C-alpha cells in the first residue's frame, strides 16, 4: 500500500520561500512545510492542514509542481506531492506536530528565505529547492507537467 505525503512551496511578497527546520535522527535539515496524508484526506486538504499546524498560516493550494515516488524494501512505497500555494490568512509562528508529544517535537524554526539563503544551508530536502524550484517560480513553468488544481 502507498503512503502519501505533501510538501508546500509558499512565497511571501518579497519572493522568499517559507522553510521549516526539523530535527530527525540526530541532525537538522530545512524543507518546505508538509507531512503525511491522513486516512480519508485529499492531498490538498493535507497540504492546508500541515501548513496550518506547522506555521499558523492559512493557504490556498495552487499548482502541483512535483509528484515524487519511492519504492524500496526498507521504506516501502511512498509518494509526495509538492504544491505551490498562496497565503490567505493566519499569522506566521512555529507550530507543532500533533503526532509527537510535547517532548518529542521535531520542528525547530520557521522562516522565509531567499534563494541565496537556501543555497547556503548545509542540509536542504529536497535538493531541488536550491535551484529547480526557483526556475519554476521565475519562469512560471518547467519541463515537468504542471497542473492547475481547481
């Protein structure tokens, strides 16, 4: 059975991407907000919920920019949908992951970052946040299919 996840690329008025720093397996890394799709939930609903939980922001999901699949003996079958989204409300704050207890939280920091700031980070997931996502933003298209979600 496939396990699904979402990640959301959100820009502010200065064209910076919203990033969250998480701590897993003894190391820090930066990524865009997101997480797992719950039973009976759509990818879009999961994206909205995860962003609200992790950042306090309300969003409107726009384009699907990547669909990434992984099939491995160790991790099973997983996919992650990456969306672009606009902020429609809320206030930026560091949120929490309800699936972890108070002492087990993995979220450490939330910040809007420029392309240069993201490129300078020691660990970014996925690596395409350093370059490819900026091409999508700057050109408004890429070589991969981009679908408008209604």
